[in-house]
C-alpha cells in the first residue's frame, strides 16, 4: 500500500469536524485502514492500525480538501470590503474596527493548523465580486446585511408593499447612484404611490389639532422664557443639510406629547428650563403616515448630518425628495423611538397660515 501521509501528521480531526459540521460527506482522497496489518507512515513514522486514515497523494488531498473547505467558508462572505457600501465603512469610521470579522477570523474559527490555513486562504472568495480576499480583509454575512437593510423592512413592507429583497436591492442601488433613484423600478413605484391620492398612508391632520415644540435654556444664563419667534424652526439660511432636508430647507419638528419632547431633547431639569410652544393646526395638513412601523431611521433624521453615515440617509432622503416633488405633502408623521407618542416633521408649510403658536409655557 503506497501512501504519503496519515491522520496523525495532517490536521485530520479539524478537517473531519469541519466536514461533519457542514454535512459535506466523505473526505476525498483518503482511505481508511480496514484490517489490522502493520503500516508505518512514511512521513511521521506513526504506527497505524485499523480505523486510521491513509493519504496516498498529499498534494491531491490538499487541493481537493482545501477547495471544498474554502468554497464552504466563502458562502459566509456575502460582501467583502470592496463591494460593501454600508456597514463596513460605518464600523470603520464610527465603531471599533476590531468588531469587523475578517477572513482570517473566519478560518480560525475552524482551523488552527498552519498548513491547512495557508492552503484554504486562496480558495476564499467573496460571493458578490467573486474575488479572492486577503486574510486581514473584513466581510459581512448575509444575515448582517439583512440586519443592516432590515432597518427599512417594515416601511418597505407595510407602507410601500415592497419585498425585503426588492427594497434591499433599491437601497444598494441608491448607495451607488444616489441621484438616480427614479431610474429604479422600486423608486418609480414609491413615487407613483406617493402621488396617488388614495394611498393609504397619505393622511390628513385636521384643523385645531395641537402639537408641541420644546426648547431648553440654561437656568443661570437666560431667565425669561422664549418668545414665539424663537420657538419656530430656524430660518432657512442657517439650516444645514440633515437626513430629510436639503441644505437651506428648514424643517419644523413637533411632537404630540410632553413626554416625547422631554425624551427627544434629553431634558436635564437640574440645569435647564424647558419652554414649550403649543402649535395649533389652522389648515388641514397632508402627511405621510409612518406611525406603527419601525421608522427609526426616519425618526433620527434631526440628528447628526455626518456624511459618512450617508448610506442610512439615502432611503429617507429619497422618500423626502419624492414627497417634495409630489407637491402635496406638508410633512411626515412617525412614532417617536424615545417616548410614547408621535413626531410630526413639517417641511412645507406657511407660518401663521397653516399653523400658529397658540400658547407658550414653561415645563415643570
Ligand atoms: Zn503520518
Ligand atoms: Zn467582494
């Protein structure tokens, strides 16, 4: 019996465990000793007996086995650093880059043997671009991607009636072509829906409905409450670009309960006073109603406009552009993620005509 290696001198246990865990069947290019006869491995000199494994051609064995292992591990790699446009960048800039899983981590989860690791590496390929990926490159899995795009899933599904796959595809398209959303079928569908007067999530906020806006002032610095002019949204000239609003378009954020305001602002009652302006709707408003969905990406829109987070802004921004282009919307209504209640974000309104400040009081 001619053979070159045995189960004692290659990392056979690791390979076997990997094959079994992934239900890959028999390991090719191996032969199990079925009856006792004296054999000594020419490589490691181990004495072999029944049940031990012989490998007749070392090179063929490694080629076959590492290709199978590499191919199996590659299924984990939904997108590599080069073809992922969201999550990896986000973590690199804002999180701990050590949180990112690299190709090396993936292999080390299963193998400790240097010989195997070295041979498996060239077989690791990204499922998206099909390029082989260096050991220290990060990647994301399919489920991580689902989680990333899942942020919009309820809105795709419950508001726009779009599948998760089509929605994710659209967000990816936007990340590469941020200005061309309307060229994509999903983009067209969303715009058509928004223009349709019978669209279920297009609702009216009736006359006389009250909404609140809060503004804090430092107890020791300003003693008098804010006046009405100070409780409106900032003038257009000084508005920076945000999640919804293009630079220069000022947005008025209102809430329907004091609790929401307190939580959204993160009110620190020890050092600050908070004045609340009570706004009353004078003309019925038309808004896109996202309440009842997980619209956290939409509701965080008044936070930082950091451009590295732009992937997260792309979809809300697209919706906003469509609402403006449709020309009939005054704003968006969504659940507060911080307090119990709703936020109303108004981007198209006439001060004093569509709504006005009815009352101002200091919260306590
Ligand atoms: Zn051996
Ligand atoms: Zn790739």
